[in-house]
C-alpha cells in the first residue's frame, strides 16, 4: 500500500525539526519504506510503502509535537484503473 504523508512544521519548532533531522534521530520502522521525500521551507511530502499501518503511526509519532501530519492512502494509475473496471 502507498501512503502519502504531508507535513507542516508546528509554529516555533523549526529549529528542533532541523536538529532532529540532521542528527539522524529519525527512524524508519521495520516494514515501511520511504519511496521518496520532498521538502519546502516549512512543509513537505513523502511517499511511503507499507502493508502495516502501525509502522506509519510509529514513524509519525516520533515527530509528535514538532510536525503535524496528514496521512492519505493513495493508488497509482494502474491500481486506480483496476478498481474502476
């Protein structure tokens, strides 16, 4: 399953997020793969692949209080076409 993660840095947390990220403290949980990640000044997007939604929760929870996430299951064109048929 593909999961689109959209995030926004909470007000006043920019420096803490930068430090956490640059210090390599982020952990990708077992069973979850980041297919890609894109950054803007105060927000960003990532595409994760997993069949374990608990892994997505574990991933987002480590940023609790610093980043607000929107988690959306998504499908590519081929998957969508199969559903529509």
